C-alpha cells in the first residue's frame, strides 16, 4: 500500500483550487499524468526577470520592466477594432497601457484614474511614445515586491496559459509533504545537495538562467532520486529473479548438432560465445533472464532457435514472441525448415488464426506434440496452454511491457527468458531498461554479409535518384523507398507515401507496391509477399515496422527526408539491405536547410555502420526519451533525469542500490523505510511488492 504521507501528492489535480475537469484533462496531456505530483515534476524551462524597475525616463524598449505609475485617463476607441489606451505617468515621464478587445468596466476597476498602480510587461515605443501592451501584471503599490521577482516559465500546451500553469504548479507545491531523507549522508554532503523538499522548491523558483540547467545542484539532486528509484527497483526485481528456483535445463546436443550441420555457413565467434552463455544460464539452478543484443542481420534468430532446441532436448517446450505479425512470420519462415531438419514440431500462432486451424495449434501445445511455437501477443491469451513451457524468447522487448513478459512466463514453471533486440542500446540505457538482465552481444556479421555504401543527397536531385533506380531495376535489383513520418499525423504520412507511389508508378508501372500503417494485416502481408517473391521491384513504405522483412535481392534503400528520422531508426532501415550477395547502397535524401543535429546524424551514418557507436551518438544528440521513439518503447520515461547529461549519476545510483540491498535486503532499517517512500514516489510500486513476497 502507498504510504499515507504521499496521499496528497497522488490526489487528482482536480483537488487543487481552480483546476476543473476541463483544465485537468489539459494538464494531464501537458504533464503526462492526472495527479498533483505530475504538476510538481513539470519543471520550468525558462524564466522572466521582473526585477528591472526603472523610472519611465530610463525604461529601455524591448525589456520586461516593472513600473510604478499614476493612472491619468482612459481613452476608449471610437470603434471596437482599435485599441483601448490608458495614459499614465511618473515623476520622470509618461506611458500608455494598450488593450485590445477591452472591457471598459473591468479596466476601470483594475486601473482607476488618479490611483497608483504597479504594472509589469514588455516596454515598447510606438509613434515616439512609450507603451506597454496587455501588461502581464497589474497590482496595487503594496504588491510591488511580489510582482518584482523572477518568474518561472513552464512548457505549455494548447488551451493553457502560463498564468494558469504557474498557478496550478504553485498550488501543487503547497501540498508537498516533508519526506524522510533517503540519500546516503556521505553522498549528499559530497555533492552539497539540499533536502528533497528544498531541491524541488528551488527547481521551481529559478533566480538565474543557470538554475534551469540540468547540471545545477538542485536539478541533479532530483535526477539522482529518480535514477536511484529506477536502479533500486531493477535490483529488487533482479534479486527476486535469482531467489526464484529455476529448472536445470541441460541439452544433449542431438538436435542442435543436426541444425548446425545443415547451416550453409559457420557460426560466428560471438554467436558461439552467446550460445555458451545461454547454455550456462539454462543449466544453472536459478532462472535465466538474458538479453541478446545484435545489429540487424547479426544472426540472432539462429541463436534463439538453438537455445530453444536446448530446452526441447531437455524435455520442455519453447515459445518465441514477436511484436508484429510480419516479424513473427519472418522468424517462423527462418526457423521452420531448420526445425524440420531436427525433426521438431513447430507452429505459428497469430491473432489471425481462427476456428479449427487455431484449435489444432492449441491442442498440439497442450499435448506437447508441438515443441516450439512462434507468435505475437496471441500467445498471451488465456486459452493458450502448454504441456510444459521451459523457455521463452521475446523479440524487440521494448515493444512489450514487463507485465507482458511475466504473463508469458506464467504459462510454464520457472521459465527461462531470452530477450532479443536489434536496436543497439547504449550502455546507459541498458542499465535503466535492462539492468535486471545479463547481456550477450553479437558483434560480428555472419559471413557473406555485404557492406552498404551510404550516400547523402539533397532532395532537389530526386530526378537523378529515380534515373539511378531505373538502372538498378534493369540489373535485376529490388528497391525500398521509405517516406517520412510527417509530424505525427497519419493522413499526411499517407499522402506523402501515396504521392511517391503514384509518381514512381508513372515511371515503372505495376512493379511498384505500397505498404502503410492504415492497411489491414492480410492486405499488408500480400504486398510484402509479392515484394519478397520478386513480383514487385519497388516497395514504397511509411513506417519502419512494415519493413521488418528479409528480402536478400533488395539492394537499394532510399530514405526520403532522412533528416526527420532518428539515427537508430535510419541505421535499422539501412540494415534491411545488404542481406544477399549483391552490392548494396543506401541513399539518404535530405531537405535543407539542415539543423546542426540533422547534419551530425547524416555524417555519422556515412562514417560508420557500427550499431553500438551509432546508438551512443544518438543518445548524445537526442537524449534518451526520443531514442527509441518515446512512449512506444518500454524504456522508462524519466521526468527529471536526462541520461545524456546525468549518466555519471546513473552509475552511482546503480552502485548505491546494490550496496543498499546487500546491507538491508528487506529495506527494514531507518534508511530502508525512507527508500520505500522513494519507490512509491516514483511509482515503482511493483518492486515494493517483491520485498514482502521475495
């Protein structure tokens, strides 16, 4: 149960005065959550300094100033289209306050003639006269001090003004309780950090630009708290994993040997090393939880199959789960002929399987006659039961939440888990997302893989590119043509792909196919199948997912508006070619003017095809949130920590978490109790449950 001390922070934002249901919805969009706490995490991105308070004669145009003036007269305009002006003065000069669409009664009440008022806003000059349009603040002289401050500027969303957001955040901060200190006193002293409460307050009350920087002491303190919660939660899950009894799964090699003998190539050194690590885990007393990381085409699927066959040799069943139907089918097509060589029953189960066909697959799994199943989310469904599931392989884990991983492993006893990803993940992100796993890396390319020549061209050279495609098609090559994600609107994506499809069809006729996110599964698969079979020569596609197909004959990849894609994404797309024996090339078409980041991205892609280096550079250029496409990735969404600048804190937090659990595994001591509050504060509730049931 969440500790009572945190109840005020997890109350809905509507419990704050002035936040009704309409605003609450907008705040949730803006801050990413419905609670008071989400407003506390919404830190300012800028500031407005209202401390400049000159006499009128010295007020500099273009600056924000706080002025004390006497109101002279209201000058209502003859028509509503013209502005309403109010003349004011001080001992040194005059100024006009200007209002559009003004309500006279309201302005008379706020600025009564003859009275002294404090106004704050931007000073401008119009027709040689000083003026201030729509002052941000109008107050009596007694409030001068409260106006003449530094105001935080918050990120906004449509429908919310700065004043509304600042007021709601201020109200939220009033609810923040005094929490027990969870930091190690020596670390706190070394870093010269304030208490959590003070660091939060200070982050919302910047005095100088430097206070907004992620490296300022108060922001580093908050980032560390978040990273410590993350690392502690991961360490708890990890400890729980190791405490749970595993099964000893030892194969005798009879099936694996048959498959290896039938392969047209030798396994690479890193494939053999990964297989040895996996076999060691499977034969151990505890459960396996290992991540297999390898670039596109480094041979992960073969490693996964041999690991599954080891489980089958030990008398169990194995399952491989992929995030999309296309990927599941691709894995099945790679694995099925090899499983047949070993004489092992294998099935494919997707959401599309219905009726008798589906029933037959389910019966095979329940009876144990089907030893290996490849599938999508369909494997989670309740009626899917195994005779004895001993091993689960999960592809592209960042598309699945941890709970989904647990649902699948819950279908067997002490299931060993191997997670695969083709997304090279930088070490810092590895720690935050996969810190609960051991890692094997495939660093070599299987023999026969061709290097890919990468070139960058401005979009205005498009006609030359199309001529080049013509020459490639005459040589018998096949071509991917990727259209960009324009903003986040499906309609515009579709339009871009549709237009390109039409223009290429005019040149190449019926040899051009199109796939996009709005097409139904069977329709999409049919186009992909025609491309794989060679009936289509050019495939125009919108998103990355649809291109997760292995077509060895495709040797040209054209990426339009490459500047709109992330580095990792571009690298993934490029890896779709170079899979056969032909020479492959990737053309990155860009639209100027190029920003610094986009230019750096394209440069890195031309220099290297090392996915791990590309991932590290991507993290530096973009920050972690965007790295794998925010939200769609199961990477934790950090609200306060920025892994590109706080990576030193991540390493400290990992060591701290290990030390904490070595000394106080149940978090029962004084600091342990404070750390439980920290875990709940950052909504790592699931990890706390492990303390009781571990």
